[in-house]
C-alpha cells in the first residue's frame, strides 16, 4: 500500500485545481480527486446502490407494548362502543422517497490494483478482484428505521455493499499515454436522504374477543441522512 500511495502522489504533481464532485463524469472522463488532488485519466462508477423503492420494515416499539397482555372484560352494562378497545401491535416503516444529495462525498477507500497496460496495448483482467464496504447512517435511530434506510438505499437490511470485477474485462492504454496506464478499483461514497413514513398497527377487541386489525398513518416521521458506498475504477497515466 505504501508503494501505491507513493505512485499516486508522484502522479499528482501536475494537478492544479479540483473539480466539483458533481462533475465526476466529465466528457473526457478526467477527474481530479478532491481529497488527494490526484488527476485520474479515467473515472467510472462500476456499481452503484440497488435500493428498494417500496421498502418497508416492521418494528415493534418496546415502549408501547402493553405491560399486561390480558384484556379486561368490560362491564356488560357499558354501551357496545365503550366495550371496544385497541391494543398496540407493531409499526411499519416505509420508504417515502430516497434521493442522492451529494455525489462522491468521500473519502475514497479500499483501493486495489487492477493492472497496467503499456501505451497502445491492452490487458485482460485475471484473478478475483473485489471490494466491499458498509452503509453509514448519520444519527441515532431505532433498529426499524435503520433497517429501512439500509434497505431503501443498499437493497438489504445489513447495508453491506460488494462488487466483483468480471475476469474477462479488457483495459486499454491509448497511444496518447506517455508510457503506461495503471487501473485501480476503490470504494467511493454518495450522500443520500431518505424520508421515513410510519404506520401503526393496533388489534381491536370487543371485550376480550379479537375483532380486527386497525391501521393509523402517522405520515413522515424522520428524514435520515446516510453515506452509501459504490464501486468505482480509475486510471493514472505515467
């Protein structure tokens, strides 16, 4: 890794300015890393988040569970309406909208060397090359909201991200390269925002007899910011 860092710093000597993160996909694919100042010859997102648009996660709030699970028989002299009671069962959190608020938040992590190609030649990727990272949530939330946001953005409740490069991929160094072009893979991050909608589920009883399930919409209860990993690859010319 020390050798890798030294090579990158040497290649950054000609960098004079930084591009906004939103301009990462420039027409000529050139990109200057905002943290290190290194100029990449190419920059591509190879795998982004596969979030679930209609994600929903059930959650039971322990503070709202009745301490006494037995239902009290109401006196028969009460009116029928007064003999109906509702007991909290659980809640359901759903994704009311997830969007990317900032691209390439960084810092870039888990860099791996993919290979090198001499000027005017190409190489085919060999061996298993993979990267992984975890989604990060800003703030403290209960496990239900945390699981929902991970599923809404990452596509799974663990928030884990994995990418494996295809071993048949071909990389080329054009004739304009001074000597050779080195290719690397890494993890980059985007900042996302998720609107969390809550619905509460109650069980309705007539005296002690279960009647039906009743639902109450609470609307948007949280706006959660998170840092979502994605797979990138970039190259540096020498």
